[in-house]
C-alpha cells in the first residue's frame, strides 16, 4: 500500500525507486511468510525462491533512491543502473536454478521444533549477501551527509531514515 501511495509523488526525484523498494520489501515479506507457513520442505524452498525477488531488488532500488535523495543522480549512469539490475537478475536466476548447480543452497532441511528452514549456503548466497549489504552501506553513506546539509526542520526525518537503515545491518 505504501508503494502505491508513493506513486502519487512519482515526479519527485527518487520516489519511483522508493516505491519499487517498498514493493520489493512487500514481496520479500509475503513470500517469506508463505515459506514459514508451510510444513513441506519442497514448498518452503519454492516460496523461498520467490522471496528472493524482493531480497535482490530491495537494496538495488534503495541505492537508486539514496542517490537521487542525496541529489547525486548525475553519478548514477545508465550503465551502472543496468549493471546493478543485471546482477540482481543473475542472482535471481541462480536461486531459481539452484536444483541444477547447488551454488546458492548446498542443502536444506526443516527444523521441526520451529518449522524453520535450515540452509547450508553455497557461494552464490554469499555473493548475494555481499551485494545486498554493500548496496545498503553505500545507501546509508549517501544519506548520512544530508544530516548536515538539510535545514534543521528536515534533520529529524533524515535521522529517522538513517536509524531505520541500520536495523537490517544490525539484524
């Protein structure tokens, strides 16, 4: 709903990317919820694969938003955009084709006590991990200087945005 609401302001710099980030996060949470809700291992893996649509695209769109929010859009070339989206798509393909190569998940099982999936991760998972956290850290680095650049009346909002960015990193 937030994603749709933000489209009302899509002419503002970066808002389209913020809306796409919100949509990616919603996709991630929705499919993760479906993964957690089922007790069948193959169905858990099926839903987990779909959650990666949000996992790989949320940090990309957040990075794009942070660049525009920080008024650095000239540094965001079409080649950089295409490269980051291309990497996200490549990681997504790796997840959906894991049954052929086991590069993302080497193995998985259900923890019956908690109904959670226990994964043994492959190299593709760790590449996704580094990709996502690098983009998250770069996004935060784009936003932090705005605490000192914006007028006082906006600094509280920017501080909340920066603090909210640290939750995924700490978690």
